C-alpha cells in the first residue's frame, strides 16, 4: 500500500496543493531518479515537479551547464583532534553519502576541483568546528564539495557558514558512523546578489544521531535539498529550519527523509517569516516509509508567518507509507498572519503594538532558537531577526 497525504493547518487546501490552490499530481519518491552523471539529466524547463517553484532564470545558469568562472574560498577552524583535508575529486571516500538527485547537484559533482573533508575522531567528544565558505564574487560561478565524517561513537558540532557574493552550487556529505552524534548547523548569510543551490546528503549508521539545522537569511535565490538515508537500525534524524525572506528574495527548502530501514526515527520542523513585496518561500517536505521500514516513527511540520502584504509562502508536506507496521507518522503545514488575539493580549497589558509584534515573532522562532547549541550562532541569529523586524517596522 502506498499512501500520500497532505494536511494544511490554516490553508484549508486540498491534497498536494500550492498557494494558488491548484492540484498537482505527486509521483512516488521511491521512483526519484539520481545519478552522478550530469548528462543523465535533462535541462529543466520549469514544468518539472521538482523545479516548478524555482525561478530558473535567476539561477545564473547553474541548472543549464554554466562553467566555473571563479573559486569559492573554504576556511576551516577546528580542534586539534579533528582531521581536515583538501582532496581531489578522485578520492574514493567521496560520494558515499548519497547520489545527486537533480541536475544542479550532478553539475556540482562534475565541476568541483577540490573537496574539503572534515573527520571527527571516534569515541570522542570534540569542540565545534567551523567551515566558512565565501563566494567567488559578484557575477562569478563556483562549485564545491564538503564532507563531514563522524567516526563511530564520535560526538561533535560542525557549523557550515556561507557568505559573500556570486553563484555557488555544492554537495555536502554527512556520514554519521554507528553510535555517533553529529550536529550540523548550516548558515546561509549571503550577500543580496548571491545564488546558492545546495544538496545535503546524510547517511546514518546503526544507532546514529543527526541534528541538522538550516538557517537561511541572505541571498537572492537559495535552494537547499537535505536528504537523509539510514544504513542501520536505530538511526535518529532531526531536521530543523529557520528562514526569513525579504522583498524579492526566493528561499526554497526541500527536505527528504528516506526510511528504508526498520526502527528508525525522524522529526522535521521548519519555520519561516516573510516580509516585503515578492518575498517568496517554498517548503516541500517529503517522507517515504518503504515496506522494509517497520517500526518507523516520523513527523514533519512547516509553519510560515506572513508579516506584510505582497509576500507568498508555498508549503507542501508529502508522506508516503508502504507498510502498516509503524510506530507513528504525521505531518502538518500552516501559513498565516499575526495572531490578533496574541497582539490584543499583549497590548491589553500595556505593551505597545510594535513591541508586541516583535514578541510574537520571537515566540514563533523560539522553538528553533532553543535548539541551536552554539552560543555565537544563536546570538548572531537573534540579532539578525531583530534587524529584519526593525527594517519592516514590526
């Protein structure tokens, strides 16, 4: 049996609908094509299901074979017991976490020159590692590849910090060994002109735990596709996302959890705010529970807060279940404006309207902020949210 359902908290729309209310057929993720060969993919035209929300004309040719005209800079700050290497594309350790599932990811795989490998030692807890990626510069195109490998029973945090200008496409591999606990925080704090298309491939070993947080604030167009697969029982993945879109920005997130192994868990929570004319966010959350994945427990949630007129959020959660022997599965999606009752409650206690609105937004993001364990990143994010609210006068 294969079931694909869609719940919308405040939308009230039908299954597999987007902001305009049209019904779109959704094919099974079990049939999704993947390849390392860029020529195996057709150049997308915008009608394909995985590209229909993305403004292809604003991708700087990343989807149609644009050659690299620059190089992104990668700098790593790591504890002494974390191994950091720069390797060429032929290194046999590359490509083990997953296969590119779209043409841009395959183009990035075919186009990068050097890859950065970060290895966390097994049976050890290490201090945070920071990988800073700076774009090639305005008008330039660059490709990259990063792999984070947590050895068995390792425990650590890796921050992927993206900044600068230009167009950049990359693949990020997250290899989580048996019993390891890996936390990854990916920050997209690009300049206003930047375009970033990224695929994250996570592979979890037996009893491995991944905490994956995406923070998207800057850039003209940002599209992230995190994919999680399991290589052993007991895997536990939590995917969190926080994004804030301003006028003209397009921020797109497409998490996919592929449950093909029994007794694994996943939890996905993404929250976004939008303000300004033509601010656009897209969230497509896919969970596939295959026939062999008995005992699965999964839930996904997306919530969007629209702060001004002229902004639009598309949210589509998809859940496919091929076995009835699961612990539990569910999903939810909601998009709405400020809660008038919350504002009234705060104003009734003497809090001015502008301050009340800020408190509501901070409360909206509070669940995600609490789970960011690196104080510097959390403080930076809180300051960025405050700056966004000041910009719109909230």
